[in-house]
C-alpha cells in the first residue's frame, strides 16, 4: 500500500514559516537565561535586605536561577517537551 493511501502525510520541505519560527526560538534563548538569573538574584537581594544576610541569598538564588535558565535553554534546544497533560 502507498503511504498516501494509508493516511500518512508525505514529508514536506520546510518553508519560510519554519525558518522564522526557528529564528524566533533561538533569539528567545538569551532572554530566558538572563531572565532566570535576574529573577533569582533579585529575589535573593530582596530577601537579603529583609533578613539582613548581606549577599548570601542573592548569590545562592542567582546561582539557582542560572541553573534553572541553563536547564530551560538545554530543554528547548534538545526539543524535549512535556507531552503529559490534559
């Protein structure tokens, strides 16, 4: 049986829409990484001011933000998506 008769789609070459989508995904990655660090370090800074623990929490939460940002960047680059869901 032919692949078309079985209902399978024939592979299409990527068009300009696919290129734009990939370019947008790549351009988004630096913002994901920097955003995670800024949010972590900013939260740590605010906690440091409130608790009086100088730069300790800002450094710890900044490092955790960096790790979370790297995880997200690598997850997006490898294409692993959570397929579980409603």
